C-alpha cells in the first residue's frame, strides 16, 4: 500500500505542475509534453491497485476519483500530503471491493 500511495503523490504532483503551467481550462491537455509521463504514472498506480484488489482498472480509476472527492472535498488543493494520499487509497480500495461484492451478489456468485 505504501508504493501505491507514493505513486498517487507523484501523479498528483505532475497534475499540479501541469495545472500551474497550463491552467485548468486547457482543452488540449492531452497534447502537452507531460501527458505521456502522467499516463505512465496513472497506469502504474492502477496496476498497483489492481494487484491489491483484483478489480478492473476502469473501476479502480472511478474509485480513485470518488475517493479523492470524499477525502478532499470540492477543494482543488495544490499539494497532497502522505496522510491524505493514504486515505484516498484506503477509500478507493474499500469502494472497489464494495462494487465488486455488489456485482458478484447481483450475479448470484456470492451468498
């Protein structure tokens, strides 16, 4: 869990640097030079989370987004401290597991 927390902090820092450099309204953010690196970090984070949970990366991406909102609220902070990152990962894993269990129950694969 420590590794994925550190990866989230790195991802956050790259996002914050891009926001500072290009602003929040940049519609062509995917064309910026940092985008590829950001995608690599995100992929690494999702792979680490997938190892922890077994959930799909699509679900995990959504869970991380929801967890960020739950932990940080509406505020767009420029820094993310390790405690916040750890809480985001904890909540994201909890959400992913809850969604997976709900899906398995709906398919009658779990009592």
